C-alpha cells in the first residue's frame, strides 16, 4: 500500500505544485515545495481553492447571467430597433400618404377657392355690367343716410362722380327741395322712411337735384337691404321722367289742340252755315227782285268759300305737321299773283271798311314758286291784316327787287304786336287777344309752313300803335 500511496502522493504533489504555480497569485504567503509543509497547508489551500472556485463559479454565473441579460437586452434592442425602423418606415409611409392626402385636400381647396373667386369675379362683373347698362340711377344708402355707391347712369343724371357723392348725406345733396321750391324735410324723405320701416317705398312723382342746381322729375323706388335681423341700408332707384313728362305734356297739348280744333271748327262753321241757311230760306220764302237774289246768292257763295277755306286750312296744317306738304315750283309772275289775291280779298276789305292797296315795282322778274300756294300765303296775310286793322285803316301788298329774288311784303296799320306775343304768332290756333275775331288761328301757321317748303322764312316787323309788316323773299325763276 505504501508504494501506491507514494505514487499518488507524488502525483498529488506534482499536481499541487502545478496548481500552485498556476494559482500562486491566489495564494497567501510564500510558495513552499516542502511536502510536509504542503500537507500542512493542503487543507487550508483546498479550502481557499474551494472558496476561489466557488467564487469563480459565482463569477461565472454572474458572467453568464450578465451575458444572458446583455443578450436579452441586445435582442430587445434589436427588436426595438426593428420596430423603430418599421415604425419609422410606417410613419414615413403614413406621413407620405398624409402629405399626399393633405396635398390633394389643399389642391381641392385651392381649386374650390379658385372657382369661388372666379364665380365672385363673374358675379361682380355681371353686377357691374347690369349697373352700368341700366338706364336707371342707383344709389346705395347706409343706415345713416349716407351714399355708399352710385352707378354710371346715376352719375350721368346727377352730375356727381361716385367719389364726390360717396359718404355724403343723400337727402341734403339731391332731395332737399320740392318741385314747387318748398323745403323737403328729412323726416318726410322716402329714404329715411324706408330705413325706419324696413319696407319698400314707391314715389311716382318727385324731383331730384343735380350738382349744377337744376332739378329733374323722377320716379323713386327705395328698397331696404336687410341681414338676418336688421336693415343695413337701402337702394334708391330713380328713373328720369323728363321724356315721359314731356310726352304727357305733349299729349295734354294734343288733347287741348283737339278740343280747340273742335271748338274753332264748330264756331267758324256755324257762322257761314247760318249765313247760307238764312240766305237760302230768304230766297225760298220771299219773292225778291233779281238783283237782290243775286246778292244773296253771292252771300251764299262767299260763306261756302269760307267753309271750304277752313277745311283746306285744317288739311294743310295736318300736312305741315306731318312734314308732307309739297310744293310744285315753276316761274310765276308776282304781278299776276297780286291781281288774283286782290280780286279774292277786295270784297272782304270793303266789308271791313279797310283800304286794300297794291304797290309793285316796275320790271319785276318772275319768281320760282308754287303759284297756288303763294296765292294762299298772300290771302292769309291779308286776311290777318284785315282782322286787326280798324275801319278806316289800310292793308298794303308790296313787291320789290331784292338780292337774288323778289321781296314781298304785306303791311297793315293795326295796333301792332306786343313783344310777348311775337313768339306765338305762327303757333296753330293762336289768336292773341282777338279771341272774338273770325278765323281758326291757322292762317299764319300755314304761311310759315308753305314758305319753309319753298326754302324761305317769313320775317315780322312791328311797332305798337303803328302796325305790322310781314315780308319774305322768293328766288327769281328761270
């Protein structure tokens, strides 16, 4: 047994020596190769070895655990990195999708905004065209009665530019005075009535005042502008009624002229018709000598001529008014015209106890005229002179040379024509202060129309208390 022990002990010793050499750093004290000392220290060394080995195992366990934890953390970090990368990619994709969606939304919004702006521009352009194209004036008025806008027609009618009237009180600028000159109070102003009531106000007959101080007739419509609750202002629409009022006045004049025609015709026809009826009855009921019968027949003839002349005058006036009066000119001897007129009007002058005289210059050239119409002109002028010349007075026909033609004058010794009456001399149915005289007041109107058709005009010279002279010039004939 001893050899076996010795071998084992020597092996243990060699192993211990190797171990000690390898683990000398872990040993306390100096290394010893003495077997006895080695055996003495063997238990202590083994205990220390076991302690170190246990510590190594603990350390290894800690290393393994730390390595496992590190591996776990690494795996977790990798997992987190994966999901972070995945999330980043996802977020990037979602962000891109979101950006695309936002871009599309913004594009749609921009397109809608563009369409809205285009529609707004179109509406504004249409409104501007409507405001510009309408013939009626339009004024926007705020709650305080101040102008907010004025369209082009309103600017033209009022004489104000939009900038001049904008911000100004509408009533005090254009609606301050009535047509009769009386003050138009602001309380009664239809603009303020519409602002207060919130209802549309219509005024068929009113006046507005221009910038230059003149007025013109208008028809007003004031319409309120409302929001959900309150009246924000009104729109004043005004129509220029000048032409309509003139047309109404012309219609009234036409009706009055019609009534005058009926009155004049009935009056002027009644006298000659009565004369004819009386003369005819006398001839039928009373036996008269031939010379008396002839006188009554002449009376009937003259009365018939007066009726025929009145009818012809009415027809001539109608042609003159319609611009259809025609003349057929040819060379005419003015002396022959005077002779014919004298033969027609001489008896009337005798009845009026007025001297009808003729003065004609020698060697007068022929004139270019419509003979019948010039006879009518001369007859009407003489008839007019006889009406206003008192008994014992004189009416004169005269003809003399004039530059480029022959001057014809009919003068009388009547009372003359007052200045305020001269402008009405050639008006239809105008008879001045001689309302009781015969005639329809058409003679001078016909004279003026016939001479205008000949390309000439009539001139009047008058002196109160001494008479009047009517003259015109006819061109010489070929």
